[in-house]
C-alpha cells in the first residue's frame, strides 16, 4: 500500500498509488490541431493547447512512480461501421467524420489526425485505448484492464472537459471508481463549459468526484514515493 494524500476539491483525497491509473483522454491531433474534427465543427482548436503542458507534467509523474497510464483516442473504423449514423450526420460541419482532410480522414483510426499529439506520445507498454464514443468505458475493454490491475481510483485529464472527460468521469463514478479531474490538464473549446464542467464534478460534496491539478498530483505521488 502506497498511500497518497492529494490536495483536491471538495476535500483532500487519500488513495493507494498502486491502485490508481492516469487516464489521458483524446489528446489527439484531430481535436488539438487545425484541419481536424474539432475545427470542422467550427471550434478554435488553439484553446486546447493549455492542457498539453499540464498533461505532460501529470504523465511524467505517473511514469516515474510506475502508475498505470492509459491513453484514449476517439475515432472510428475506416469503414465507419462503428460510427452511429446519428453521429456522422449531426450538425453542419465543414467536413464530416470519414471525409478527407489535411490530416487524413476525419476521426478515422490509422489516419494522422487520429494520432496523439507528439508532446504526449504514448511510451511503449502504455495502454492505448480506441473508443468509438465519448466515454472511455463505452464499447471498450477499459473495465477489464482496470480490474486486472486492481484499480479503484482514476486520475483523469485531457480534452474536452465537458464532453469526453466528463462522460468518462460519470461512467467511472457509476462503476464505483473514485474519479479525479486534473483541472488545468483539461481544456475545452468553450472556457465557460470548462469552468462549469469542473464545478459540476466537485459540487454537492463531490457528486461525480474530485478536482485537483497536475502539480498537486505530481507532488502527491512523489511525496508518496519518498515515504514508501
Ligand atoms: C468531442 C472529446 N469533444 N474528446 N470529443 O467531441 O471530447
């Protein structure tokens, strides 16, 4: 048991470092770089850059402590057989899922846009989880992986705060995991949604979980290491 005390809202959280996983949600070129899925929806993708540095700090600390690291990627099979028509047809994007773009076909697995940004590239041996939906539990083997590793606490960062980060935290919370969002390591195309998304997680005594930040997480697991 490697007990860690994490500064968080609405209250500090004590967890076992050996039973925690860092989940980095969808830090993909399709969301963060011009010409990808995020921009086709009319968003200013530069707003997501704020999360890159803090995600990197959280990753560095998790790697140094030997914590389980999981990267997720939202995307679809090249034949789009796992993409719900309602998702493909929704809205009036400049390009739809599967259409060719400057980083390859939009939100399709194996295309350059589907890759995780270079700064946060997964290391050999880290789990890379492809998901067709917003939540990381939906139609994936995440629960199996977490169960096999004895995980009970999820430290979550990535993009976007109110969409895939929130959906994953809600899914994790309902499945009995302690879920912590690292606020500065999350970002949204809508700063107000980011702010309110984090508020929603920690409201009502932590209705979905806790909110902390990358530096507090790094300090906590490093301190846990020294005490171990
Ligand atoms: C979105 C995501 N925003 N990763 N996906 O469509 O949050």
